[in-house]
């Protein structure tokens, strides 16, 4: 089916017809469509950028193990990047090259371990800012939350990573993230 096109003042417009049984208004239906697209983007990213598209083995157990490993790494990466870029989802196709094009050197002196990263990426200053922000946050967690058990620390980390969704609230608490972190 050819969709009608119109060129107006040098700009080409394409028209699409959407047929639905929903009784919502046009703006609400458009929002539903955008929300569906946002949900599909995560699966598209897992398939195309994380290798979840399929495996060559016919062994179901190995496929499940690999699928779970990919999902676990995807979740860890998403949490890590959300700590550095809290206001948006950083897809792997842009965030991995940004964060992984670097050479790291670990040094130990006086019971202190330091990791120095030299980035080879064109946007090295951007990733330096992100990694510095994550490092400061984790140091703050270590210093101010050492009396917390592992579960309570994870609640703080996840609350910070997904603060946009939680509105600054700490998971499982009525308190705010800023109050919890001092």
C-alpha cells in the first residue's frame, strides 16, 4: 500500500492512517503507540546489540545459560550507565564504545588501590565526567552506608540508578535519596 506523500515548502510529509477500537483521544493513542515502541526498544537492543538473537547450539540448557548470562550483563550495564547518565537509557551501541575505549592502570600504595583510565574515545571528557560521578557515588555509599547490610546498600544503589522512575525515593522506604546519602 502506498502512503500519500506531500511536499510543502521543500519538506516532504508522509501520512499514516491508524485504525483502532480504542475510545481514547488522539493524543492518548499516540502516547500508547510511543510507549509500546519504548518497550520494544529494550528487546531490540537485547537481540541486536547484546547477542540475544539466537545461538547456534541445539542444546537447550546451554542456550538458557547463555541467555541468562547476557540478561545479567545487560542488567549490570544498564544499572552502571544509569548511575552515570540517570536521565536517559544509554543504549549499548553508543554507551559501550563510549565507556570501553580506554586503557586502565591499577596502582596500589599505602593500602589504597587507584585505577587510572586513559580514554581513546573522541568524547573522552564526557565519559570522564560520567565515570567520576559514578566513582564519587560509590565512595559516598562506602563511607556513609558502611553500617548498612548488603541489601540496604543495594537499595541505595538501585534507587540512585533509577531515581528518575522513583522520583528520588529510596526503594522500600518513605525517605528521599538525598536524605539517605547525607
